[in-house]
C-alpha cells in the first residue's frame, strides 16, 4: 500500500534535517573552540614558564647588583677612611715640618751664638799667646822703680777723676809658664787689673759694666800686657770658666787717683 506523501510531512522532514545539521555544526564548532582553547592554554603555560625563568634571572641579577652595591659601599667607606687617615697624616706632617723649621731656626740662632763665642774665645786665646809674659816674674829694678814713680806722679795729675769708655777682658793665672806675678811685683789676686802705660801702676780705677754688673767695683792697676793698649782693661779672675763667660765687653772706666 503506497503511503501518501503530504506537504506537511515534507516540511517536517526538512525541519528535522535542518535541526540535525545545526546540531552537527554546533558540535563541530564546539570541538574547534575547545581545540583553540587548549592551544591557547599551552601557549600561556609556555609564556608563564618563560616569564618565571625571566623573573628568576631578574632576581639573580638584582641579588648580584645588591652584592656589587654592598661591595662598592664598603670600598667607598674604606677609601673615605683612607682619605681621612691621609689628611690626618698630612696635618701631622705639616705640624712636624713647622716644628722642625722652628727647631732649625733655633739651632741657627744657637749656632750663630756659638760661632760668636768661638770667635771671642779665639781672640782671647790669641791675646793670651801675645802677652803671657806679663804673668811671669817681672821684678822691677831700683832705677826703673824710680822712673815709674816719677812717671806715675807726672801722669796722675792728668788722669785723676777721668772717665772714659773702654773694653773689658778677663784673664787668669792658670796658663803654662805663668808664675802669677804681676808687672808691679805683686802676686795676682782678685781686685787687680792690667792697663796700658798711660795709667800708672797702683792707680785705683772704678769699672762699670751694665751688661755684666758682677764685675762692677774698684780695682788696682797692678799689671801690663803686650796686647793691652788704649782704653782696654784686663781684669784678673780666679776661675777660667768665669773669665771665658765674661769674654769681651764694653765698660766705663773712672780713674780715681
């Protein structure tokens, strides 16, 4: 028996076929979408892994940088300390140099004084070589005594109360060949001086030395000397060191008689 195909059945079959096609298409689309999602997820995982690696490398670099910065800071601190130490040493050297310059200046002044003292001592030694005979026995004869007495009398009237500026030196009897006897025949003793012929033996003189007041006083002229000329007075002293200390000085001479 043949089945009658109606228009309604045809439409219904067509709709069923269309629905089946739509469902099949939806399933295929869903499968394609899932595949794409899986691919994207795999890509994201790979990217994440690379990102993590890069972050780890960045952390390592940061740690290395921190280590380098710490080392640089330590080096900088050390350099600063060294610079500070160098500045302190420089200051110390400057102070030491200043002190040495001051010491050098002081030593030069001392050396200058020593040179001056040396010259004075050399002069004194030369003078002692020139007139050591005045300390040897020199007893005057009767005639010479009379002559000296007349000379003394003649000059006394001209020299009494005369004040002159002169030079003072000192001597002792502690020398080779010296007997300690003066030109007047007396033994040397404190209070005696040697002067030039213009001042008679036995004359009293007042000597004043502002820069060496220890020798200020009245003395008797009892001696002569080959190097005693003009207004020079050679003062007898018992101590050689005292005579050297006195050296050669400016004095005032007042003839008292």
